[in-house]
C-alpha cells in the first residue's frame, strides 16, 4: 500500500537556488525581525492547558518564534505533566512563566513564598507578578517582585481584570515605574484573554492614548485577537512585543509581523494602501 510521504528532494527557485522545507525560505524582502534571545519583538504565549503530547508534536514548528510561555491561571498547579512541560520548553529556548493569577491567590492566602519555592522546584525560569484580581497594594506588589527576582525573571502585569475598573494612564505609568524599579524585567499591559479590558475598550478597540503613554517602558501588550495584533504591528512595526497569544496563533502572528497577511501587507508591498491591507 502506498503512503503519503513528505517531498524531500530539493526544488530550484527562480534564481536557481535550492529551496527545501527544512528551513524558512529567504527569497522575499521582509521586515527585519529581532532574533532570539529577544529584548524586543517578543511573542508571549498563553498556554490554557495543552497536554504534553500535543506540545511535543507541535513545538518544533513554533519554537523559533515563541519567547515566553505563560502557563495560564492555575493550570500549572493542576497539571501532572508540568515538570516535563517546563523542561521541554527550556530545551527549545522558550522561557516558561508561572501565571500571575496563581501567585495572586497564593499571596491572598499568605502562601506566596511557598508558591515561589514550588515554581523553582518545578523549573520555571520566570513568574508573573500581578494585582489585577486581588487587592494587592502597590507596595506589597513591589515587595513580592523584589523577593521573586532573587530566583526568577519577573514579568509584572499592570491593569485590572475588572471591565468596570477605571483606567488611568498616570496610575499605570506610576505602577510600571515602581515594578521596574523593584526588579521586573518587563511590564505587561493588561488585556486579558478576551481583549476587552485594560488597554482595550469593551468592544476590543485599542485605547490609543493609554498605549501611547506606556511606550517609554519595556512593555508587552496583551493582544489575543488578530485585529489587535495587526493594529500594534501597523502602528509600531514588526518588533512590538505582544502577549496572550494563543498557541495555535504563533505562526500566524509571525506572518502578521512579516507582512505576510493582508492586514499588514503594507510592510512588504510598496504602494499598498493601509485601507486595502486592513480589509
């Protein structure tokens, strides 16, 4: 019985060079992307609980584009395969990060140090420190960041998960400065998995004045939706750092960054109007 097998023989391109499926082709003129380990242009992935077998099957195709892998909410705490998952991510040069909600709950129960010890034992390279769920005063958040930086890369999230919470650019800037002064490596602008709070209005549109006020910081903008990702890339270029990216969207986001989707094709097609690319 015949089998479908991948085509492995080389194929000549228009200029005679050989193109194979084992590496990304380079015959197109594309925007210059930063390379790993990145300081800008980060892709921060939100893992909602993918099992280790599924991750093993797919990680090879996205490892070059994923920088930070946040195990969302409390999934790491209940996943029996978390140690293997974190080790697999490290082997592919992806920083595994424990989610902020889990640390907030631990802090509220007086168990923050226990959680940090557990995260170190699991092998996490990073933790997220946030106060978007519980009422953690900024001074307490700062102290928690200072403790966490002894053993981890710290991502500090700013913004509430409550869609009714007031949004103040001045307050966000103050908190981001405090977080960075305490030792956070990057700050994360809240958008949630839904993309309808924090830096977004309830319809998902970007609060542009808020975003503009944060650009002086090393910030990762949570952007779970394609239209939001495209807005940031069109406004700030391919090396804007974006977070809460679904695992299945890592490759499509990289295509957006490189102008290989209609939404951002102005980056690669001279003379193409923004209106045409946004359609």
